[in-house]
C-alpha cells in the first residue's frame, strides 16, 4: 500500500505518469521492475488541480485492508552476485528522459526492423537477468559450503566463449 500511495502522489505531483521505477526503487530497494498500466491511476490524475480524491477512488488505486492496490506493477528482489559490477557512464551530457522516450517510441513506430530488434533486446535482457540470478544462487551455495573465495576465483577465470562474443542484439 505504501508504494501505491507514493506512486499516486508522485504522478499527481508531476502531472503525468512516468515509468514509476524511481518510486518503486525508493520503496523496495534493488529489484527487477515491470511498469504498471497508466490507466490504473488515470482517474486520479483527471481530478481538478488541488482537489482531494474521493476516498473510494483513492482506496481503489492504493488498496486497503483486505484489498490489493490497482497498480499492476511487478517488483522482484534482485541483486548482483558478489564480484559482479555494473558500470555506467555518461559519454556526453546525460539524457533528457522524456525526449529519449519519445525518440524510441517514434523509432519503434516508424522502423520496420524495430519490433524484431526490441524483441531480441528483451529476450537477451531476460537471459542476462536469469544468468545473474543463477550466479547469485550458486554463490549462496558456495558460501554455505565455505567455498566463496573458490567460487570468485573460478568466476574470474571464466572467459566469454569464442562463439558467444558479439552475439545477441547484433545478430
């Protein structure tokens, strides 16, 4: 309920429905996120500015005792295995998210190859997430056996198999 209320308040303050990831991360910490359907809170955003929402409308969106919130988001705990880091870099000057999203949506609508590429990207992303979850689970087993250092050494020796280099989105 806390996440749903924070999400509704955030969208109302911004006057629009964003991805919701920032609010979800602030509520749940590291996680795998699937966005909620904007229609679930649209009636709340349609109220006059500054108007208090009718209690039934608000409770329908955020939930109440014995009633789940209408937000249909997904948030699963997620962590990188020890020894694995994700590095991100801004090579220029950052991104203006609304413009970037509009550009991607335009590309997806205009470029015939975009659907296939987007589908392959989603598939490869899911494979990476599953692999990272498996590595974290394996690490947990090695820690339980007292062999965590061995696991990290073995992981460090792994290379990318020759046939796997450059695979994925570039196909």
